[in-house]
C-alpha cells in the first residue's frame, strides 16, 4: 500500500489539534456550563463549584484509559480535582473552593518561569517543544533536521530565544493576574472572567507566535 508522506504528518497534526479541542471542551467549557447551569437553577455556590470541579472527571478518566498513561495535561487536571475534593471536605466556604482556580494558574506560572530560565540556562524550551511538534508533522528525521539548525543558524537560535521569552513572560503574568482575580472577584464571576482572560491572552499569544515564527522562518 502506498502512503502519502505529506498526508501522514497532516493527519497526525489534525489528531493533536482535535485532542486539544476536546480537552478544552470537556475540561473547561463543560465544567463552566455545569457551574452556571446549577447557579441558574438555584444551587448554592459551594455545591455548584464542587460539581464544576468534578465535571471533568469522566473525560480525564477516559483519556487516561485510552492512552494507558497519565500525560502532563491529565496530571494537572487530576491534581486540580484532588485539590478541589480535599478543600471541599475541609471547608464549606465557597471562596476556598474557588481558590482551586489559582492552582491551575500557579502551575502555568511555574511553566512560564521555567521557559524564562531556559532562555538563559541551556537551550530554550521552544526548541524541545518545537521538536515534538516537528516529529508529529515531519517524522523523526524531519524533527532532527529542524533541531539541528540550532547548531548552525544564529537567526534560528535568536528567534527561539525570543519566542520562548515571550511565551514565558505571558504565562507568568497571566498566572499572577489569574490569582489576583480569584481572590478579588465575586465568586459567581470567577469562572467566567478567568476563562475569558485566559482565552484572550492565549489567543493573542498564539496569534503573535504564528506571525513571529513565520517571519523568522522557525516553523517546526
């Protein structure tokens, strides 16, 4: 059987995109819909927040069972679920349950801090992340060829450092803003506002990223 070498990477990339979309739907959109649906039905903030925290459980368990491993995204989601249940058992204060939102942001901030450190210590994080993307799109040989540009192309090195620094800074600032919002907003607005802020910041960041890597010819 003949295999279209171009179609195979494209199919792999589509699977990655589809998986990420499903994750956002079932682990962000569905829990938020559960929370506001229950609040509209008159359910207390505490119970609505607890249901919101648990709403992502079926998708997380299904993902782990399908992949037969716990990846980074699943680990973050599971840690949030466990934290929510523990806090819920220890306190009946809705604000304490809402603080779990800050946990996710804190993890994002730590990732951003790591990206910033990688710019000045060793090789930038986007080199590792880009190679993973290149392997999905081009296969192992294509990914190795892309990563090898680090040793020979000064523009490539500078571009990856700039891209990594911008990603790290935005993730770190977003984490700080997220935590501040969790502690200052009315409880019923936390889920909506933090989600909108996160999506808006990611949309701007990804738009800039796509433009920049095309301009600097950094495509994985």
